C-alpha cells in the first residue's frame, strides 16, 4: 500500500506494477490539494538548479548526483507514459532550457551561474552561451535585461498534471487499485504496521505501507508512534500561475534565472496549447495550506513582466497553483524503512522531487523487494541531520540570499547607505538569530529565515537540535573560528 498520490507515490506504484509485485493499492485524494506535484513546473533540471552549494561537500554532491542520474530515466519514462496521456499535447512540454543571468538579483546570481557552468563542465554536459536576444519569447524590460544566457539543450520540462494523469491511467490499465480517499491513521499491531484507516473509517490491510504523502508524511507516521526520531520537515509553500498567452512570441524552452533569494529562481515553462507556467515562490510556513499570499502574487506577476516578458501583463491567468514542498531540516530527502516493521517513508524531496521520482521509485522498489538499493543510504529518515556548513558559512549564505531578495524586490534604504552596510545589518540579525536559537548546527538560509520569523518554527528547531547534536553551548566558538569550509 502506498499512501500518497503525488509523483513519488504514483511512480513507485508504476515501478512495482511493472515488476509484477502482486497487488498495489494507492490511497490519495483525487484533488491533491496542498500537494507539491500538482503545482510543480516539473522542470527536469539538475544543472539549471546548481548553486555554489551543490558540489561543495560530499553529501551535497551525492544529493546532486541523484538529479544527474534521474535525468537519464526520463526519455524512457515519457515513452511509456505517452500512450496514456489524455491532454492531446506531448507530455514533454519543453525539450530545453535557457538560464539567464540578469542584474536585478545580487552577487548570488553570478556565483550560482558560474557554479552551474563549472558543474556542466565537470559532468561533461552540453551547454552553449547564447545571445539573450535570440531566446524565443524572452522579452524583459530593459532595466532587468539579461547580461548573459546559456542554452542547456538536454534539460527541459514535463507537463506535471499530464504526467500524473497518465500515470493514473497506466496504473488503472495494469490493475492497480487507486483509492480516492485520505488516510486518517496508520494501523499497527505488536510494533508491526498492518494497514491504514481511511477518513471514512474503512480499514485496509497491507503487508507493507509506504508513506509518500509529501509534507503530510510526518504527521501520518506519528499516528503509529510518537517516538520515531524523524528529521523535522516543514511546508515550503509555493505559488505559480498558469497563463494563456494573448500576444507576442511564445516561449519555446524553459527560461529561468539561477536559484536565488531563498527560492528556485524565476521561471517560465511552456505548456503547449498557448499556455505558459510562471513560477514559483517559496515560503517556509508553520502549517500546510493551499492559500496564496498576496505578496507572492505581486512578486510573481511583477517579476514575470519585468524579467521574462513584459507582454505577460496582458496574459490571462487560467489557474492559480499552490503546493507545499516537503522541506527537511537539513535539506536532504528522507528515504528508508522506519522502526515499526512494515513501514517505509519516501519524502523530503524539496524542489526537485518530480524530476527525481522515477529514480527514487526504482530504489524503493528494490528495497521493498529485499534487493540492494540504488542510491546512497545516507538519506535514511532517522539519521542525524547532515552537516554541510559551519555557522560562519551559514551566516554568509543568509546575507547573500537576503541581498538577492533585497535588490530583486526593489527594497530601498537611505541613498547614502552602502551595500556593505545592508549586508552588515543582515549579518547582525543573523548572529542574533543564532544567539536566540542557541544551536550550533548550521542551518540553510531558507530554514534560518523561517526560524527567525516564526516562534513556533524556532521552538521546534531548537527542541529537535537540543536532543541531537547541534544544540550545545559551543556555538559562539564556531562563529568566531569558522573557516567557511564544510565540516
Ligand atoms: C510551486 C512548486 C514548483 C515546483 N517545481 C518543481 C520542478 O520544476 N521540478 C521538480 O522536480 N520539482 C518541483 N517541485 C517540487 C516537487 O513538486 C516535489 O518535490 C514533489 O512533487 C514531491 O512529491 P510527493 O509525491 O512526495 O509529494 P506531493 O506531491 O505533495 O504528494 C503527496 C500526495 O499525498 C496526498 N496525501 C496527503 N495526505 C494524505 C493522506 N493522509 N492520505 C492519503 N494521501 C494523502 C496528497 O493529496 C498528495 O497528492 C515544485 C514544487 C512546488 C510546490
């Protein structure tokens, strides 16, 4: 039994059916509200997502290489799914990507752009510098025009909603059971998980239960035991818009900025049929929801018009998409068996889970069959949080992300104030945040931003880290002496 009908759950079900692993049941509400997969731009991007962090430590390199390996799976995935597609358009909505470096962000864009080119060269992947004027559809306002652009000929995107529907059709065809319901709780007996209870009270028995319910996974797992020592997970609420183009040249490739300012970069993904997906915001929040913040609507609409295509102002928004990315404390996925026998967890994929889903499905299917897994065992859900940075490094990263957001949002300081002074302000705030948190585990910029703005979040992070490594009183020392290198 698989609990959760997002990309991870459905790709796993498909893999299990293909392997002839008996009866597979997937439980999940058809509307998928608050789920990440239904809101995803589904860029199949690993190099477009590169940041200075991607290859800096062994752990982040291992994570990065999941994306590289996942990429190779997609041509075969699309071939097998295409015949089940009902959209009337190819499931691959864009074959390639242009990454643009414009001046509205800050230094973060430049260093991430460079990190991407270095990574492409290291892995021997094709790329070509192009004249930004030559990118079909790309028509930013002059004050945010692009300084450089590269073409990634093998990184495109798929139609997320079309792929989910095609997977469901293929599963029906193969005889899998899809239950349009939610699971209220997991059921166990003598420390063995034996099935689930649905919201309507029905029980379904199962020999093995895989929880792949995205950001809902943690609370579901807790229904069987409060004592499972999971890495904390937070909802990364994201907003995107599906718009019908009303004039001008359409985009024919994904066009995006590098990852920046706590988020995944501004991007447009052509969908076919005159539709374009504009995305995406990212805001870590206390509780899962499907709402959209007005600030995020402004952000996305204004920056799409400024930085991607000024004619987008006249486009017709046909759908608002909101979903919650499953974001773990250390930023790494949670994949593996849990202590009650018969329970497996598969989540925590943050911003590239759609892309990685076919690869993860192969790994999990192997583990369910008792075969060796295909990915590194470091992603086990009950691990100690992975350490990839020092406190000093974390503070610098936080400052860089805030500066990027400062300039992109057009924030203004007194005219005589220098960038160094703004950076110093963020640095001071960050040092204060660490002092208040009283932790010596170095957080990523997005988690730190969240912990700083949410009492609930800060408490949860502090409580967890104090019961693990990372909550000791040695933090001050690591601020003073941190070299910036990963530990
Ligand atoms: C705006 C946005 C843009 C993104 N863009 C990209 C991108 O370009 N490329 C990329 O690779 N990734 C992208 N992502 C990230 C990606 O969507 C996620 O990493 C991935 O989809 C997670 O898949 P999942 O199946 O684990 O979770 P989800 O998609 O959240 O699926 C979980 C499912 O479980 C169901 N569920 C919840 N509770 C229960 C319950 N109690 N019982 C039964 N079912 C339940 C939900 O309805 C949901 O359908 C984006 C995410 C967002 C929000």
